[in-house]
């Protein structure tokens, strides 16, 4: 099979779990933002920012290490060694959380609800433990099973959110004697969000038992040491990278006046969700691309293939950017009216996430050459920019400063990674063409903001026209129309009426 078609097929299957599941999960955002006030949603945003850091800490780059060493080592020993390592660290983490969750809650200013820290700690440990079984499914190209478990996880999470937040209050108001009310833990609604996630994580571990039970104590200590040496820089890179993505949520709480901090954080977090389609695209691409890149390493045309993947990745990303921004007046209804004052950050965050996806594409040079320390250097470089710009701009511009800091951070990492990659693993990306597409898409978006219509129908027609202009230029420039004729030039004999 053509490698690009294979990648597209794998991306489509992984995308099924990401798009269908996350779209379902995305419908929780209206639920939260229409029922919770901005400050309450700020708590959700803050707590999941901490989860992101601890999840990276507990997986410490083992997932990427698993893919790297799966090519040249006994896969059974590799699986046993990596899973044993994650099991030990996850177990120790749960023990520590049980002893210290109250002091941690006091430290971050949530002493009234210490149970949130306990629940989220268990979630992180279970999710970390599931990383290697999921990686095994990806490495074995069992995309359908991977997708099924991911979708079930999200559906369970959604079900219990609706159960606790919608059904239980309704039954409480309309009935005096029902067993359902006894299940209602009398928690604030925010707590039910975390309880639902915990239940979903437990069920995911149960579904992964067939993979987990394939574990045996045939552990290769030397292989595990090599794996840890390779992966340890990825831990630093992951923590610094997550700082680039999540640290602004934490800093907003502490750098803004106390009376508005949680409300501003809630608005920022909700509008970050509006960029969901770009995030989904990057995630589903990453699931398919990482094992794909390693599998294509020894192919003589691999560098050209990597360059083609980059170009088409950017094109899809720009299409998503324009698609969201041309219909932002429709998309905005997915968040509550109190949160829509933050819509101005959406185009900034969309482009920032596109640059993040480009960074992931570029990262292949240090992963293939066992130079993962450079991944750590780049992430620390970005984290330094993130901390500096957020500390400078949040007190002045609020969450708008955080959005611009995110964009500048990912752009800087992208540029640095590109030039370092040319030194260690040169790939001839078509930079001029990719840059032209990027500038063209941004120019089209800018034009759409200049033309005002009192009639919404005319506005949508004009924006649709802009979207088709972009598509037409891409189709013509990339000669994609030839795909309709299996790559051959159009012949009258090929046309059947």
C-alpha cells in the first residue's frame, strides 16, 4: 500500500475514536458553560491543567521509547519491561496521593474540596498505567480495538456527567423516594465532573485487561535501562511542552486580581475548547504518525515522504482554521453567553495549535537519531518564553496575553526545531510553498473580517466563497483533481455518461 494512503487510513481509524468520541465529549462544554458560572468552570480548567503535568510525569516518555525500541528488540520483553516500570511508579503515586491529598489541596487553594485532588490523582495513575497497553495496540496496528476502547471511555464519561448533573437534580426536584437520589453525593456540580472521569478511567483499565494480563515477569533490565535513558529527556521535553500548553491556566489564577482570576480562567478555558477541531486533528494525526514515522525510517524515500506529510498536514490544518473562523458566529453557541467575550482569542489559539502540530512533524529528526535531549532543549526554550511572556502580559492584557504568548512560543519552537533539524537530519520541506499557503489563509481570514454584512445569510455565503477560494487554489496547485482519474491526465475515453 502507498505509505501516504496507509497513514491516511490509520489516521482515519484513530480519528474515529478522536473525532466521534471527542465530539461527543465536546458537547459537555455547552453543558458546563450553560450550567456553571465562569468561576466554577475556572476550577475545572485549573484542575485539568495540573492533571496534564502529572500525566506526563508518570509516563516519563515511555510511550515514544516503546515505539523506538520496538523495531529492533524482543517485543515481549520490551512490553513487560515498560509496563512493569509504569505499574511501579503509578502504584507509588497512588500511595503518595492517599497520604498527602489534603495538604496538596491546601497548597493550591482548594482546602474545602480536598477530594478533588484524590480523585484526579487516581485518574492520572490509571491513565498512565494504560499508556503502554494503548501503545502496544498502536504498534500492532490494532487501530479498531484502540478506537473502540477510547470511544467507550468517552461515552462512559459523558453518561455519568449527564447522570449526575442532569438526571439526579431532576429526580431530586420531582421525587422524594428513589434510589437514584441516594447515589447523589451532595457534591457541587464541579465534583461530579471529576467523579465521572474517574469511573471512565476505571472502566478503561478493565477493558485493557486482555493486554495487561499478557504481562509476565520476563523483564530485561538492560533493555529497561536503555529505554529509560532514551525516554528521560522526553520527560523533560514533555513537562516543558506541557508548560507551554497548560501553564498559562495556572498563572492566570495567580497573576490576575483575586476577584476576577477564576472567572477569567473559566472564559479562557472555554474558548480554548472552541479550537477543538484543530486539537482533534493534531491528536488523531499524532496517534497514527508516530509509529508510522518509525516504521518508514529505513525506506530510501523516507525523507521525501516526511516532507509530503508535512505539506498535507499544514493544508488540512489551514482548512480547519478557515472552516472554524468563517462560521464562528455558529460555533460560538457551543459555549454559554457569559463565556463569549473571549472569542477574540480563538484565531490566535487555532494558529498556535497548528504550529504545535508542525513542531510534532519536525520532531522526527531527534527521535529517529536518538537525540531526544534536543527535544528537551526545545521544550525548555519554549517554556522559558511561555513563563516570561505570561508573567509580563497577563497582568496587563489578561487571558489575551496568554493567547499571544502561546502563539509566539510555538512559533519560536517551530523555527528553532526546523533549523536544528537541517543540521542533524535534513529534510527538504517545501518551506516557500507551505509559507505561501499559510499567508494566503491568514489573508483570506483578514478579508472576511473587513467585509461587514447586516444579513447573516449574505455573510455566510461570502465566507463560504472564501473557503472555496482556498480549496480551489490548493486543488489546482497540488493537482489534486488528477486523483479523480487515478493520477492520469484527463482523457475523453475515461469519462462515462
